[in-house]
């Protein structure tokens, strides 16, 4: 499992760096307005990239939570339930984030 967390950590560095550059460093004033965000997310590649960031952040964070709980010494039976619960939580977070991003994107200009 650690290899997946290392992989998502590397992806996180790349995606977050690109997110920061395109959303804060190249934008006049350092912050996009709501109208700018709607226009920005309307591009299909940007939308896919932001969704990828959401998925990677969620996966990395919840793998970290599981690793901490494993370090505390949970039993194997509890770990099975923990994996199921964290997977459901991840699906909920990703689903909500995708819905919200799609809603903002659909506002159009």
C-alpha cells in the first residue's frame, strides 16, 4: 500500500504545483474571480486536470489516515472495515467534488 501513497504523493506534487502556477502565479492579482474560475473550468483539459487533482488529494489523504490507524495497531478484521469505510468516504468526497466542479463549469459565461 505504501507504494500507492508514494505514487500519489509524487502526482500530488506535480498537480498541485501546476494548480498553484495557473491559478495564483500567472493570474493578475494572484486570485481568480468567480467568473474567471467558470471560464477556466470550461476548458475540458483543465476540468479533467482539476478532477485528477481532487482524486489524487483524496486518495493520498485517506491512505495517510489508514496508515496512521495501522500504526496505532488496529486488528486485521478492523482494517477490512476501515478500508471499506475509507473507500466509501473517498467515493463520497470525489463524487461531491465532481458534482460541484461540474455545477460551476455549467454556469458558463
